[in-house]
C-alpha cells in the first residue's frame, strides 16, 4: 500500500500546514451544516414561513455549489 506524505517548511508554510491539519474538521463542519439545513427543511418546515424554507434551500444549494466548485463532495466524508 502506498503512502501520501505532506511536507511543510515551517514557519513559512504554517497557514498551509494548519489547513491540512484541520481539513477533517472543516469537512465535518460542512457536513454538519448541510445536515442541519436538510433537517430544518424536511422536519421543521411547518414551523417556518415559505420564504424561510426557500432561504434554507438556497443556502443548502449554495453550500453544495461552493463545495463542488472546490472539488469536494459531502458524500466522500459521510
């Protein structure tokens, strides 16, 4: 089995290092936000106005669009 090794020259590449170290956290935050939006749309829509539900749907679509534009899918982390 092959290995993937990331190397950083610190402190010059500290920002890139931190992004790599925290990538899983960012992925989990994105997944949690998508799930929250989905649940609000699916299960709490009767407690919300139509405009509110449409806004949540737009937010979820935008989140997925931004992820896709950056070659990231939530399905790859769930």
